[in-house]
C-alpha cells in the first residue's frame, strides 16, 4: 500500500507539471501571435503569396540607385593612386640612410 501512495503523489505532481507546461505553452502561443501581427507575419507567411517579378528596366534602376547610395556613403573619389618610381625610392632611401648616419655619429660624439 505504501507504494501506491507514493505512486499517487508522483502522478499528481506530474499532472500539476503538465498543467504548468500547458499554461506556458499558451503564453508562448499568444506571444507568437502578437509578434506575428506586429511584423506582418513570420518569415514563412509570404509562402502563400505569388512571386513578384521585376522587369529588367526596374532592376537596372534599382541597381543604379544602389550604386549611387554606395558612392554617396564612400564619399568623393580621391582619383588614381600614385606610385613612386624605383629611382626616386632609391634616392629617398639613400637620403634617409644619410640622416640616420648623421644622427648616430652625433650620438657617438655625445657619448664619447
């Protein structure tokens, strides 16, 4: 008989838990319903609607407008990128080496 009493209490606890879960599920369903109305439905609500076809001319207009938005966002173009010739780079490097040599020689004079 003791086992039956324990079993009865377990069954009653399970029924209470089932009631709680059913209530929580109702709350989730209500929240989903409200959100679906706010957002115009879920992502899959458009499945029943016919596909919208866009003409080639309209797609060109849309692409042109998007390119204009991108250009506006990136700002004015700065023109072509400049490059330095190899000879000029060598001259700059030689001048920099000469400057560093001068700095190091002055440091040696101060240290001595």
